[in-house]
C-alpha cells in the first residue's frame, strides 16, 4: 500500500531546500509544543484525577512571572520565524537580473507557454537546469494560480495584470504543475508538467521543435499591421514617444508622476492609453482593447524590448 | 446519590403549543429554536462533506461530475461557516446562558432576539432555495471575476441569503453587548464576570463591526453580477484583488467569531472540571479582547500569493504572529488550571481537553502559514484545509459539544447517558484526527484544494482521510440519539449536578421563565470553589 | 442605536474605500464623469436634508418639552422633506437613465474615459441607491414616530424613541454630506 505513496515532495529547485529547512524547523517546534501540551494534559488528568466528590483543586489564581514568561518566550520565537519567512519571501519576490523569460497565459482550463524564440507549449513547460527562469504570467479570464510543488513556487495569475514568478531548477525530471486557485468547472483538470532538462538536452529540444517566428518578429509584424509605426516612429519624429530602450527606463508622465516602464506599463498603454500619458505628448492614442489578444500583447512587448538602443544593444534577453 | 425531580414550573412547561414557541420572547426558548436550526444546517453541510470524501477516495472524478463537486464544496463551506459555525455557540449557548450568567431575567431586547432567529432562518431558507434550484459553484469565498462574470450558477440568491443572515449576527451581537453592559446583577463587576461572558463580549464586538463589511461586499457582488458594474472585473477597469481585501476584512475576524465563544466555553469547562479558578483570569480575559482587536488587522495573510505587495505581506505576517500570542496564553493558562486540580474525566471535560490539544495543533500550523516564504508553498493546498478544520472542527465543534453536554442538565433538566457520551467523544476524537491529519501531509506534497480528481500517488492518504470522515460522521450521530432519548427517559437533574460555581447553577434545572426567583447579588470572586455549596454527583446512568 | 450606527459606518465605509481606490486610480475619468452630475439637484437635496435634520432636532426638543402639536408638525415636515429628497433623486436617476449613464449594456460615454467612467457611475448608483434605501427606511421610522405621537404614547417622560429615531436620521444625513462632494464636486475647481 505504501509503495508509490510519497510522504514528502521532491525538491527540484534552489528555493525548495530553503523552504524545507524552515518547514522542518517549524515541524520540530510544533511537535515539541504539541507533545508538551498534550503530555501535560494527560499527565495532570491522571495525576490529579478527582479522588472524592467533594474534592476541590488548589485555588491558585495566577502568577505574573509565569504569565510574562509564556508571553515573551513565544513572542521571541515568533519573531525568529517571521524573519526567516520574510527573508525567504523577499528572495522569492525578486527575480534575478539575467533570467530566461518565458510568457505564460492562463485560461480556463489550460496553460499556454510562449518561449521567446517562438516555441509554444500547452500544459507542458520545458526548462533547463541551472538557469534562472522568469515567468511573466497573465490570465485571459479569471484568477488562476501557477503551482509546482517540487519547486515550492506558487503565484496567483490575474487577469489584467502581469505577475513575475521565478525559479532555478536543479534536478532533471518531470514535475506536477497544478492550477491552485479555483477557476471553475475543470479547475482540477488544469494540470500539466514542467519538464526539467540538462542544458545540453534543453538546447536540443529547443532547436528540434517547430519554432515559427520568434515572439519579437511576430510582434514586429503586428506593430505594422496595427499601424503603431505611424505614430511611434523610429526616428522620433512621430506623434508618439520613442519606444527604443523603453523597458527599465524612467518615464515622466503628464500628471507629474514618474514611473519605471515594465511589461505591465506597455500592456496598459496599449489597452488604456489615457491612463498614463507621457509628459509632452497629446492624449491621442486610440485604445486597442478588444483588438489584440493576450498573446499578441506579449508579441508586441517582446518587439519593443528588441528595439535597438543607442549603443546598439537591445533590452531583449537572449534564450 | 439523591434522586432529583423536575421543578413544578420551568420555562419548558410555561406554555405549550407551536405559538408559544414561535412567538416566544424567552431567551431560553429562542436558544432552543437556534439549536434546532443549527443542527439542521450542520447535517446538511455534513452530508455534502460525506459526498466529497466519498468522491475523493479514488483519484479519478468518478462519483460525481466536476460541476457537482464544485457545488458540493461551495455549499459545504457556505452552510458550515454562515449557518453553523458562526451562530452555533453564540446563538445557542450564548442566548441561553448570558442573561442567567449576568443575573437578569432576559436579554436587553427580547423581541429583537426573536427577530434575529427569524432573520437567520429566512436567510438560511433563501440559501437552501439557491442550493436546491441548481446550487452555486464559486467556493464560499466568491472570488471575482469568476463569481461575477464566469459562473453560471445561483450566485445572487446565495449572496442575498448570506446577506440576510448577517443581520441576525449583527442584532444578536448588539443584544449581547447591551446586556453585558447594562444588565449585570448588583455586585457583578467586570472582574467577577465568568470568562464565557468575556469571550461572548469580544465575539459580539467582532460581529457588530465586521459583519457590515461582508454585507456591503455581498451586495457589491450581487450588483456587479446583475448590472454588470465593473468594480472587480479587469475587463471593465476593476480590480479583482480589491474584492479579496473587502471579503477577507470580514472573513478573517469571522474565524475569531467562530473560535472565541469556543474558548469561552472551554474556560468554563476547565474550571468546573478541575474545581478551581481558571489560572490567570485577567490574562485570559484580556487575551479575548486582544484577539478580537488584532483579528481585524491580519486579513492580508489570506492573500500572500494573490498579488499584494511584498511590504504589505510582511506587515500582515508580523501582525499574524502577534495575534497568535493571546491564543497561546490561553492554552498555557488552561493547562496550568489542570495543575493541582481535582480533575474530572466526565464527558464535558473530555471535550475540553480534546479542544486544548487539537486547537494547539491547529494553532501551531498557523505559525507555519504566517511565515510568508513557507505560505507560498502550502497556501491553496490541503495544508490549509487541515489547518482550519483542526481549529473549527477539532476546536469549535468539540467545545460546542462539550458545552452542550455540560449545560444539558440545566437546559433540559435531564441527565444524559455518560458512557455513551464518552464513547462518542472518543469516536469523534479518533475519527477527526484520522480525517484531517493526513491532509497536512497531502498539502505539503502539493495536492491543491478544491480538486475532485488528483494524481494517483495521493490516493492512500485520501483513503485514510475518507475513512476517518465516515468514523467522524458516525460519532456525530450518536449524541443526537442519546440526547433526544434523555429528554424523555433521562434521570432528572438537580440544580447543580456538576457541583460547579456560577449563577446558572444557583437556579433550578430547568430554570423558571424569569430565570431567578429574585435577582441575585454577587459577592464572590469568579470560580470561587473554596466556598462552593454543592458537591458534584456522579451520574453515570 | 449608537452600536447600530457603528455597523452602518462600516457598511458604508466599504463603499467609500472602494470609491477612494478607484478615484486615485482614474482621476481624469472621475472628473469627466462627475461633470455629468446634476449639481443643482444635488445642492438642493443637500439643503433639503440639512433642513430636515433641523426639523428633527426641533421635533426632539418638542417631544422633551411635551409639546405634542409642535412635535407632530416637525415630524410631518421631516417626512415631507424626505419625500422631496427622494423625488429629486428620482428625477436625477430618470435623467441619467435617459443619457445612458446607467452602467451595463447600454452605457455610453466619451470613449476616452468610458470604462473608468462606468466605474464612477457604478459607484454613484450603488452609493446613492443604498443611501436612498436608508432614506426610505428613515421616512418609515418617522412615520411610525408620527403615529406614536398622534396616539399619545410619546410624552415628556417618554420621548426617547424620538431621540433614537433622530440619531438614525442624522446619520443618514451625514452620509449624504460625504456623498455629495465626493460624487458631485470632483474637480469642479478645475477648468
């Protein structure tokens, strides 16, 4: 009965072992206090079992020192746990700089993955070991959640927003991918797997498949088809701001605010242009809400990232 | 052992017939009306749980369709949370005991009390209508935009049913607050109040301040769904995470509404079970108030992976650790009360000890969850389900049963069969742990919640859990049988069969309609067993 | 009643919170949408409600002084002012439906701001709608008070029902005092 029944998940990412360490610490703490309390209850129930009907207990009403001790000690313990958990979470929330980016679009009830070179996958994601992978994820409809237990990584994937999820896989293998936010009828069916490969095998896989166009070149085509290039001209003569080197740049808005341009900013500017008007420009950009799909938005974003900056390099990351 | 007789006149024979019950203003009769209501809803919610666990015994989704399963877990949650756990101890034990414990004839507003029951039943029937005319499949948490845009089920009637019942909680809370403030008997100062009253007071504060936020949130969902407003729908410029903030701002304090009354019951049981004062009375009382206040500040810990900022997450994390401390203080104080006590092994006390142990485990797993880095892995999995069931079932329901057994002689004038009661307590304890402990393991393995089909390697743990559930179900049915039997055939109880200290034990079992022959004056400290008048009678039937 | 009013603060509070979040997110859309509000109607309604709170105070005073005729008069004026408020509000709603400002399928607005303006109008109808429901309940309560006063149940010694009802009415008035600038006067100083 027990073969084939794991009691502990595999650890296949750099974060996994760190999370497990905190888990075991808390497990030990939990076992200690549970056994302590349960043990004391049983011990006292037996040792001080009422002997005669009229017996009363010792009329002790309290002890300030004891109260303070068992208030302060748990408080100190919880502070330790808090700091440890906070450290882990902070690390999880900061995708490292040089990461392999993959786009994720969740919809009822499947996971769509887009590699930058054009490879598309449904419900199955291939990644290499030893490389930081950053997922940029959004949903087409309701809230979903990207969860790979072996990586100890999870994040809600929201409609109308991009979320970043990052991990660094350590062990080749196939690992469960689950949707972990209830999303309707086939929520339990919105599962798949992450296939982790050694870098060499991963390269083979990448080049062996049908790639079609890269995301960026598909985006370039769209940029022309949707006439974006009539206002956002490469020679900065257009009515729209120059888009080269936009990602990571600080943009001054008409309202006086300054923001740092990221994928979400580009997406918003396409769907709701009047929300953040760049300082010095007129609010004349039409909205493309309903005219582009989430996948097309990703292509446009990658195209913008691939535009050359002044020093000849581009902000796009190479696979 | 002396033979007791029922008093000639008491609240149960003060008027017969259905009108004397449905139009009563007597808080004790209203408590029994609630008892009938919550028991009814408990078994409906429980039936859904049984079906769920049957489905989960096999990895494939083969017992019911996925749509049906989604409705089952939603309705299990809605009914258990809103129609059982939130009202049970306050509306049954609170209604019955609060006026007696303060030495009054009734609550401050008896007619409002009856209205509260009607509102509760109306909301419940509304929700049942939604259930039977197609059900609802959004989860009891109604996350948007699924609930407002995507779901094709009876979201609006369910939301309205819960909205209506919310007024019952608000009015009851109001009634309790005014009663405890204004109707205490002469000599009953705040520092002489039984700890059950401190807990009920703290609970009522939460009910009064928190429930309205749920009310507006439900109205917003209903309006968004009916009129296509765009508060929570990104396609219309709205923010789905805003819904989560509004929802959890109420629903987190709601869990303290579910557990504080249980803690109050446990304080009473432990004091009577050890025949000595609760150790650290002042700390336990202040802990109740602290839990109520701090409970309003931690809602974001349900949203660590939902898209809130890192800084918000860290603030909610530290506050969540703070709110754990008063609960820990209570557990230590109850355990210390047993030290050098005259410890009883009778049923109510067994439930109390079970509560302390299981609540400790549930609470400790809360420490796991408040650690944000670890929460990421276990949130939305069976770990969470195990955590809250340890507290709500291993905790609240055990305390509720313990309280029912403890005050049963007072409420009914009858003694129940002690051996059967101990047997069911044991079955419930065993069944509960078998059901929910494997779920901690399942959760860390990664089995998500709200799944009706799962990978085969999770099956063994699921089968253990389902087996436990069947044992637990049987355990809950046995008390119905012997408690009902005792109403007719049980031995009559004396005024104070436990030899306990408290105003409720100074009046007859059952009490007269006006509770006391004359208003008592209180001159003693709480749990003053040194001057206890009665000795407990063993009453193993 | 004070405890109940605390619950009402939290009830409306949720809506005010939602309003603040969206106003901060979409300032220009909110200004544009607020310009469509019928300011003269809102202003008259504000005056009507403040006057009605005055008549409530006078009614409470009359009750405490045992002046039955004055009490009945002020209660009646309060009720009438309540109806005036609802009437003007009804006129506003009727106009706004006609201009396709009710959110939903038939909503029409300047395309630059349309989706966010729809949120403004959703908030507007939700908040004023809930307020109007509270007004209707308030009028009902005042009607009951009128009947109790007519029957002679209210005396100099027993005037607390008038006071408690007055508290409720003042609360509903105060909610409007907050609603009016937040909904009608957004960005009015900007041209």
